C-alpha cells in the first residue's frame, strides 16, 4: 500500500463491521474491532475469524479486538460505526464523552431512525454537533464479498466534499473502489428504501411471479425512492449511481441480501417471525418499512410499494394479494420519465 497507514476503530463486530475491518487491515491499516459482547470478542480473539458471520475469512495480523469502548474511542481519530439502525444513536451517545476533538466519524448504518424518522447524518448532528467531520459509506456491496476481497465499488458521502474525498482515499484499494459525494441525503435514502424494495422483490419471486414482475417492482420502486428524495431536495440523477440504483439492483436480485431472503420466505407462505428466525440476523427493511410508512403519512406521500410492504409486515396483509394489487395499480401510474 502506497498510502500512510491509519489507526482505525470499527464499532460493531457483526458481518459488516468485521468485513470492513478485515478489508482495511488487509490494506495495511491498523484496525481495532469493537463489539459490545465480551464473550463474542473473546471468541473472535481465539479463532482470529468471525466464523458466525463471515466463515473462512481469517483476520490479518494488523486487526486487533477489544470490548473496551472508552479506550478505543479515546485513542482513535477515525471511527467507523457498523451497528443496526436502532442502536446508532445510543452508540454515538456512548462514544461522545471519549471522542477526540479531531475525530472523524464514519458509518455503514443505513435507515431512518426509529420513531423520529431522522436520517443518520441528522442523528450525528444532534448527538455530536453539526461541525462533526462525518461520512456515510454506501453502495452495492455484500459484507462477505468485501471480506473476501472481491471487486466492490461504493460511495463515501458527506456534507463536505473534502471530507468525503479524504475518507474515500483512505478506503480505496485495488479491489475496493470508493467515490466521494457531497449528497449524503440521497445515499441515506437509497440505502434505506432499497431494503424495503428488496423485500417486495423477494416476495414476488417467492410467489413464483418471475423475472418480469421483479424488474417492474425494481423500476417502480426506484420511482418511489426518487419521490422521497424530492422531500430532501435530492435531484433525480443522484439516485442513478452506486448508492441508488446500483444498491437497489444488487439487493433485489441476489440471495445474499437478508431483505430479499425475508421476502422470499414470506412469499413462500412463512410468517414474519419464522422468516426472521430463519435468517438469524438483523433485517433492516423491517425497521425501514415502519419509518417510511410514518413519513409517508406525515408528508402525504404516495409510495404504494413501501406501503404494501408495511401492511404485509405489520398488518398481516396477504403477500400475493399485495403484489397483485401493486401490479394492477402500476397500469394506472405513469412513472417519472427520468427513471423509466
């Protein structure tokens, strides 16, 4: 690696936190991976791998592990947060007393905050201050493929393009391409809505509706993504890159996606509790569906796919009836000309 190695702390020892820690350590950075469960961290130390989430991916020598959050945060200027959306604010709050003045806070967490509907960067501003140096990492990527060193392209989005460029340069290597952006809201919205749409695509496939129906749902879903983006003053074109349509297509079409797998199980007739238990990991689309439904009511937005997925998840609507209604309704809707 030609760049100067950095000291980086990754907070969250699940699949994504581990994958990013492995990738950055493999690039030559000195990475400390933190997890809230001491017994889990002890297992990672013993096996030098996260066999539960990323089997067969050994840790590089420059990756260390700890469950001591205060020490880690106080000793690192570059933090990367990789926790579920419902734990995002609490993690920031725990970090705040120990945060260095020059700290750079990045995150992989996607989705709107539960109850408030805030975007992740708005939560960072509330907890740590609007002057915090911050960036979101998003784009079409699966943790396992990142950990395996397979080619991946992502977006680093920040309110400040110079900060985005700085982080993108640190992360970039021959197999991990990173592109800076100053449109953080579109990356956050895209990263959240695509999870709901992946559930829809999975349901359709589970019902045996075929590739044509899946493509229709993806296209119409992109239109809903753009519609919500308008509320946050995002341009339509901002959703046509890696963090928008790129992430959407990947998540809707590949079975590595937990959200798609959840939809498949629902389409096959399993109930939500059984489907979630079978997946065994956090399924962000469930939380996103609830928050987007609340936003739609608050803002009087018509997002039929997201609304139907909410009804399937929380009101017991029959999945086949829901998808049939969506496809029939699509005949009456003229999608935005820039996304069809």
